[in-house]
C-alpha cells in the first residue's frame, strides 16, 4: 500500500524524534540496511524490539499489543538517527514508516488509514521474526524505546 511521505521537520515533529522514534513497517529494515551500506549486524544493533502498538478490535472491544521494531535511542533518549547538532534525521530518505508517513499536524482521520495498515502489517510472521532477533527496548530512553 502506498502512503505519501511527510516532509515536515518543524520543532513539534522533531520532538517526536526526541521522545519515541516511529515504528518500522515490513521492508523498512532491508531498505535502511541498503542505505547505510553497513554489515547487517551493525545495522540491526541500531534497532530494538519495542512493546509496540495497543490496538482494539472494533467488533469485540478486546485490546492487545502488537510488538514493533523501532530505532534504538541514545542515552539522552533521542532516536539514534537524529543528528543532535542539526536536529535532522540522518536516514530521512529511508526513514521508518512511522516517521515518514505521520506528522504532528495530521488529524486522527488523516492518519487512521496508515496507522491501521501499519498495525496489520506488523502482525506478519516475517516482521515478528525480525523483531524477535533484536534486543528488547529499554523503558525511558537509553539504548531502546518503549
């Protein structure tokens, strides 16, 4: 499914990079590996297995977590790909889906189709197998996310 990339880099949107990096969609990790041109293990060390997204089944009302893959966070809590000096993403061209498709200026209605697609895609066995091979996220920053 195709979604339009956002180009916003305002202070509000960059604040997200400082609090919690966005999740990857299937295919993002491979694209970032190609972009960085580093050994696979070096690239994967830059990502963590996050608790993910809380979703609710509209029919039953049941809630559950879908685990996600997110960029790790530096000791100061910011995304490993956020350049501290310029406050710009070092991998913007191939930023994770959760960073590239959403910005703080979108309404819930605008973001809902992409959010639903992402949640469903994160349930794929391949995505969850990739996630299982990563270090778990650490709460409250450090080398990990939430």
